[in-house]
C-alpha cells in the first residue's frame, strides 16, 4: 500500500508559480489550494510518496 506524507505551504499571490515549482522539484504534488488568512495569501496542500 502506498504511504503518503503531506505538507501545507503558504503561497503569496505574486510568487505562486515559483513557490509551487520549487516544491514540485522536490517531488511534492499539489492537491488543493485554499484561501489563506488574508487576501494576499493562499495555502497549498501538497503530498508525496513516503520513501
């Protein structure tokens, strides 16, 4: 059975692609993006297979 690890990542709207690309290079897959605590911020939920 596949086991996953998860992380939440704060995203700034002016640097979203760069932040997601950096996490993606480390093997993290984007699951969902939800609104953050203020209009300038989003929160990304990421997952990757446990090694």
